[in-house]
C-alpha cells in the first residue's frame, strides 16, 4: 500500500527529479546501501540534517536513500546563487541551472545571511509533508569532525513543529573522480524540536532575530549542540557500516 506521501501528487518527485535519480543510480554509483531508514518518516514532513564532507556525493546519497526505497522526494536547500543573481557580485546563475534547481524542488538559502522568508518557505514545505534537507555546517568540510552548525536546521524544525534527523553518507575516494562508487547512507535517531512556549513560525514572520525572547535562542542553541553530536555519531556510524558491507574506505 502506498503511503500518504506517495499518494499525494503535490509531494511526488517530478520528471526531472526522476531523471536525476536515474543518472545517480546508473551512471554515478555502483550500489547504495541504507541503514536507519525507519528513522525517516514516510508519511509526514521532517528536516534531514546531513553531513557535508564528500562534495556532491553526500547530497546524492541522502536523496537516493528515500527515493530508491519509497520514491520519496526531498527538498534540498541550495545556495541562492544557483537560483538568482547574488547582489553586489557579477555572478549570475545560468538560466538552465536556475530552472534545474526549481525542477528538482530545491529551495534557495543565503548561507552568509539567512533570511527569515527562506526559513519560512522551508518550514512550509515540512508542514505540508515534505522532507526538507539541509547541510547545517553550511559548506563542504574537509575533516572527519562535524563543525559548529549554522542556524537554520533547528529553526526550520522548530517553526514547522517536525523532527530533525541526522543523516550521513560514507563514500570512498578513488583515484579517478569519474569512477562509479558504492555509498552507504545512515539515518540516526530523530530529535524532537523543543516546545519553547512561543510560536517560532510567527516569530520568523514578524520579528527580527535580535528581538526574539532569550529562551527561544537558548532552546535553538541547545538543539543545535545536540544535533551536532548526533551528526558526528551518524557520520562515524555510516563509515563503520560502509566498511562492514563494502570493505575499507
């Protein structure tokens, strides 16, 4: 029987999403194995907080984890330069790239100065039943350690009233960057967004960050600290399970 997400056409992957998944599955990866999939809801929205330590491979692994098993899409938050012109710079995303990002159901975010309206759009998607995927570290991390998280993932979960789930992808680094690779994706235990006694969605809609109640900021920071620890454990678990299934990284 199909889940409610699969039955809802508004939450179904579009043609470009299906095409991208086919390319990932058949041209770029050998095998994608997944553990902890039961931690990712199949019938409601959530925030997936993924580690960003392997260039585009972690994005690929996270997206295939739910697509291959359930044909369940994700809405990734991507840097807004891929969607629009970045103010103050000559950089312009080509029209084709912009259209591709929207066709993949992606959402823009300004990593340097996160805008409330971007977080609200992501919270709306999670409220409507989508999996919203974000790299809380912000940029590619060339380390085995999860670095301090930027605000965003926690606020989206708090505003939407959904769980936040750490996800990590283990992938080897072959001699050729064009070589097909096996991936292992692990989803950790969900974290529940704290109830602060305030409507975080309403705060995002109506008040600057520096005017929020101190208790909300403290709750967000505690959630981010907890999430960082869970992401580190999830990253280590993904690599351990990769080696048990596929061999040494």
